[in-house]
């Protein structure tokens, strides 16, 4: 359809069913307003052209805090917050990406080389995804897109992975008839981030954004990641899943993030292993003295966190499969305590005056106690916390958080059952 025809179809309710499926029936009106704005932006940017709509979700990590980079287990889910795009196929070999607040140059996708000057840029991610798919034998072509995202950067919702999955999903829909497996799209996103964007990361973020639903993932074999969907929605148990943005700066924290996998690998090396995924809890305990002497106390504590947390992620998935929600909540609380006590990614060392994540966790504990669950979300040190809150306490919880961290700091998430998708 032309952009104007798609606007009319949206207005006439022809997309209501899929939008309700993606965002929830209660959010349909808001979703329609958002897509109307998206199409209006595309019309202004590119004129009235043949247009298609695509979306890729952010993710939330529920269990497995800092475990994927050690080839451990994770429990995560795709969420309703997403990157949405109005896309116009072209006959040339350029991908043009337009979004408010971004100045992105058109990317020539016949050039698959890594460009050092594109480090940490949107252009690098576009080139990397397109190049990776092409090298795997898939068809790649040009397009223009106007995009909007409500995936909060720096929140642990993986805005970059959602973007990578979006680009892969568009190429899949336009030029491959939807035949590219979701795992391949995720892997190409990781390659783009690692090699072209030049940022180290595991596969968790891309896989969670690409898979949909709650999913248990085992990264023991990086070439054959085990992914098992788990049918679960917090609302089925009378709970809301809420992320709170503590509005603390991530500036100057890159060293703290990189030290987590570095210290875990150092501990594994003491045990004769490359990563902790092949180590047992008993091995870590039995070699406590050697790890402390070789790597320091924090390396041992982070290793101890890993061997417990990777097992906890599996137990969380098992608890929900068995419909034991109370056991699940207990495991989430244990995960949060382990991150605070052993992983130590709640506040930056030496910065006692700024501990916003810890404050948010303390406030959550004061209100929820054992009636809910709460933990750091994502990489930690700043960013967001996650909480499972009974419906009856949601208003009070949000009011408490907003009284400390400001209006609009809370995001009530819903889980979406698909990853990257075309809306039609």
C-alpha cells in the first residue's frame, strides 16, 4: 500500500487485530496513535510510497544476571516496548534510516568491510547486520525507513539489540519471504555489535529480542543455543512486571561492566577453564583459596554468583512450567540478593554518594516484602530495577518510586509472544 493508503487502513481498523496482539487490547488506541505518527513521519520524509510496517521488541532479563558471557543459562522475555518502522523498499543498494534525534548517513550495503571510523555508530550496526546476512547466503537489498522507538536506552531493555533485530527482520521480510530463522537474525545482530559496532556482548540480548515470549536459554554450546519458550504472563497470577528507571548516569562505567566478565574468566582460569560455564559450584568452593590468591576476593564472589545464578535461571523456568509462582518469586528475590552481595553490580565502587539502584531495591523491599520480587535489571551499576508487583499494590508502588526518582520513571511491561515481525 501507499503510505496514505496505509494511514487509511490504520484509521479504518484494518490493523487493529495485530496491533492488539502485539501491544494488548487496552493499549490499542495508544498504538494506533503511535503508528499514525510513524506513517506521518514517513510521508514527510519520503513522500507517498509503497510502505510496509515492521516492529522489533526490547527484552527483559528475569534470571541469569551476567551469565550469558560465561556460557551459562538465562531466563528472559520479549516485551511490548519496541522499535517500529515504516519501510519503503528501493531498487538501489542503500539503507537509509531516519529517526528523530538521530543523524544517520545512508549505508551502502555492497560494502561489507568493517569501518573503524564507524565504531559505536548506527551505521555500523546497519552495515554489520546486512553484511552478516549476506555472508550467510541470504538476499539483501536497499530500503528507506522512518522509525520510532520507546525502548529506553541504558535500561537493560537492549535498545541496540532491538534495532539490530529490526534491520534483520526488514531484510527478511522484503527480500527473503520471511525464511530467515529468528536465531540467524539474532546471531547476525551479535556479529554486527561485536565486529562492526566494536562492542563485546553475548548473544542473550539479540536472542531474547528475536525469540518472543518468555524463553529459557542455555548458552553452553554457542553454536547450538538451547531456546525453550515458557508460557507465562505475570497478569495470569495477578501481578504486574514493572521496570523503574533510577535515572542514574552510565557515564564512566564501561570499565566496571568489562571487569565483570574479566574477573569471572580469571576465576575460571584458576580452575583450568576458559569460562565459568564449564565449572561446577563445588569446584568454585573447593578452589576458593586459590581464586582469592590469584584474582582477589571479588573474583571469587562473582564466580560464586555465576554458578548459583546459572542454576537459578533454570529453576525459575521450571517453577513456571510447574505453575509454582511463589517458588518463582522466591528465586527472583534470591537472584537480586546474589547480584547485590556477590556480583556487586548495584553501585560503582568508591561512589558511596550515588547508589540509586540500591535505593530503589530498598524501597521495593519496604513495600513488597515477600508478596512480590525485585532485582537489578540488566548490566547494573545504574539503569533500572525490575519488580513483580501485585495488581493491588501497583499504584502505591509507582507512587513511591515516582516520589523518589521522578514522574514517569516506571514502565509497566507486557510480554509479547513474537520477536521481530511485519504488521499487515
